[in-house]
């Protein structure tokens, strides 16, 4: 192994474990290594150590529920829901009762986080109204993460007060080129989340073979500047029928290299990192969370009545324990204590004022 590279990786680990992140040139130097080399094998090993350190040895499972399979006029080039690709033949939308049942199944199976994911134009106010019903019907210390459209600060606050604990939002790779979005609008939503009581979860995605080391390093650093709680990497699934049909996908080996670089470069500033789609090796390369998916999925053309690609909560849990993590949230929300006591029974519900959830956003919520 090249000694200078080994020394660099050790220094990055040491600085990261003390809360420092790395400058652009170091991130690029790590990304430039050969993904199949022994240096990257060592990078992944040290990233796994960092994952255990940053999470207090915890790894979480998110149970995602795609609440609506609908064509979406935004036509992001990588998304199977784009109206222009004509892949959505029939709209399928989960009812509140169905979502509650799916949450119950996930929680009983042992997920630590429920992710409610919608297309860009699903009404967040409706989803927020359902949160209290979900919490009441399915007690527990699980977290609720929202992966929805644009949000104003008032909407982020309202979602938190209704029982959400985090929100996922991303400035996608080549946002504004492969998507029609105004990049500043995406950052505006991210700031609304990051400045609210919600934890902001993000990702470097969707990654393809065309993305350069410089673009990836810049996205990691831009994200870091907005204070994420969690940051992951996600490969683009080149869905047949979308403009990326037939494009060679990024390799699993390269994705594990990207995950390890991310985990070490951000150090303990970021609580949890992961990789999607899930592979067991991620838990040995800096990953400390898995996502299991059901329902609508922008990486698929069918509504998944069962879990996507057959990856179950039980399998995720077994892999997590085998890798030496405890399957639990790395940081529970004090409103949802592990003894199951409900937060609205701790205080008077009247103390929780629902702000007016309108305000400057993308316009679809008005
Ligand atoms: S990624 Fe989101 S905004 Fe883009 S087409 Fe898909 S659902 Fe619509």
C-alpha cells in the first residue's frame, strides 16, 4: 500500500474523529483513488470505524412508504414518474388508513424511522394532518422523516409540531440541468428545514458514471455548509423508458468508495451516513443505515405492494447486527421516549400551536 496515501487516510480519520471536515482538495484526492485498490479497501475500513464512532455504535432502518404513484410534470430525467416518459399508467395513492397499517407493520418489524415519501405535488398539509393520527394509532419511539416537495419555514415548523422528526431534501446532481428546478429554490427549502426543529437529512444523488470528482466534492461541501444531520450517497437507477435508459450504471465498488470518502471527509460533524440502494458491504464502508421501500418508487415503474427488490426489515436488522451495530436510532427524539410515552400526553396539546402552513414556496401549496 502506498504509505503516503495510508498516512493521508489516517490523518483524515484522526481529524474527522475530532470533529473536523476536510477541504475540497483532500476530498478530491480521496475520490481520485482507484476504487479497486488496497488503498480504497483501507479507506473503507477506516470509514467503518468512523461510522461506529459517530453513531455511538448504532445503525438505523428507515421504512419508506411511497404514498403516491402519480405522473409528475417536473419530468426530472432520472425519475420514472415524469409525465413525459409515460410510464405511470394509473395513479395509485395510499389512503390514511393504508398508511397507518403500513406504519404499524414497519414498526412491529423493528424499523427505527418511518419515511413518508411523496411526489413534488402531493399536499404536505394533508400529510402533516395525518401525522398525529399515525402517532396515536401506532405508539412508539420511532422517528418520522418526510421526503416531500418544497417547504417554507412555517411548513417545516408545522410538520415538526405535528410529529415529524426530520425531513429529507436534496439539491440533486446536475440540478437545473437534469431537472427543471431552480437550484436556489431547493436550497431555500433546505434552509427552511435546517433552521427548523426538524433534522435535515440529505444525500449526494442520483449518482451516475458521468459525475466528476469535483462535482461530488462540491456537493458534499455545499451540503455540509447547511448543517445536515445525515448525509448519504445514492446511485441512479437508469429506469427503462426514462432518458437514462441504457446508460451504464455506476458500479457498487465505486459507490462504496464514494460512501467511505463521504464518511471520513465529514467526520463526526454528520451523525449518520448511508448508501442506497442498500448492499451489505455498505456497513463495512462507512454506512450506518438502510432504507427498505414500499409503495411508489421513483426508481421503479410499478407500485410495490411488497418491499422493493425483496429487501426486508428482518434482513436489514440481521445485517446490522452481524456488522456489530445495535439496531436503534443513533439519537432518539425526546418527544418520543423509548418507554412509549406519547409527547402530547407529556404536555398540553394546546401548547403546540400550529403555524399557518402557507408562505413562500414553490407555489403548489397555496
Ligand atoms: S423527482 Fe420529484 S419532482 Fe422530479 S419528476 Fe420525480 S416526483 Fe417529480
